[in-house]
C-alpha cells in the first residue's frame, strides 16, 4: 500500500509504504517539491511495479513522476492546462489512464 500526502507547506509530496495492508507504515520519503501549491493527487501501479504519481498544481498544470526499481524520476508536465483542476483519478490498464476534471478560463466545468 502506498500513502501519498502533501506536507503543510503545500508543495512537498511524501509517500509512506506499508507491506501489511496499512497496519504499519515506513518513514516518509520525499517524492517531489512542487513549484506552487499542490491541489490534487492520483496514483497507479503497473504490472512491472512502476508507480506513477500524478499531481495538479494551483496553476492548473498536471505533472507525473514515476518510480521504477525504487527510484523516483523527474516530474514531467502535461502538455495541456486548464484554468483550475477540480479532480484527478488514475488507473493502469495497458497504459496510464488519467481522468482530469476542471474549469476553463470562463469558469465552465469540464471533465
């Protein structure tokens, strides 16, 4: 089990791991420090045990950072933006599938 959370500085994302279904957790590990406040998190794991963490900033930009063989890589920005992200969801099914909901610059909700 992986537990991701944003620290009180609203920019540092940590992960804790559990191998006993959440009865106990490892010490926190810093995944990434974002440039602006983090608003949403979503993650998934593929069949090769690669973990992908998607996170949305207050700027409307979505990033992904992946962990392979226990090592976190560098974040990569989504090539699209929205005025505001209002939710993220992720599942791995042959590839990373991410659902993003948000608003456009006129405040219209999109999904």
